[in-house]
């Protein structure tokens, strides 16, 4: 008895989801920014491949799918850069805020 290729592919897909979930959630927060940069680089490579697929395909369905792949990968790159920017802002030192009372007291002291 031979197992269907669809069943094998489904099992691999479910295992990839399980392993991917556990790998992503065990990454320390300090490594998120470098990993996002690598993900953006991979997405940029995908954009090049999608442009080749859209340009070299002769059928309209293939061209539409290649164009869709370019659009989705571009959204992925743009979103990745936004997430990376927000994560880098979390690590910046915040300037101390001066309260309005201390600012008012300093201006009153200057006038005297």
C-alpha cells in the first residue's frame, strides 16, 4: 500500500508549522532585530524571483500570479522594515521629562 503524496505533503506542512511555532517563540528578544533584517533580505530575494516569474511566464495566469507574488513580497519587506524600526526605537534611551511645575518655578526664579 502506497501513501498519497498529498498526505505526505500535509504531514510535512503540519510539522513545519509546529516546529516553526516553537522556534519563533523561543527566540530571545535581543535577537528579534537581526532576525527581522535577515527576513527582509530573504523577502527581497523573493521579489527578484517573483519578477522573473512574472516576466518570463507566457500565460496570463502565470503573469498574474507572479505580479501578485511581487506585491505580497513588497508588502512583507515594507512591513518588516516598519517592525524593525519600532523594535529599534524600544532600545533607545528616553530623555527625562521636565514637569511643568519645575519649568514654571525656574521661570519665576529668573524673573526675580
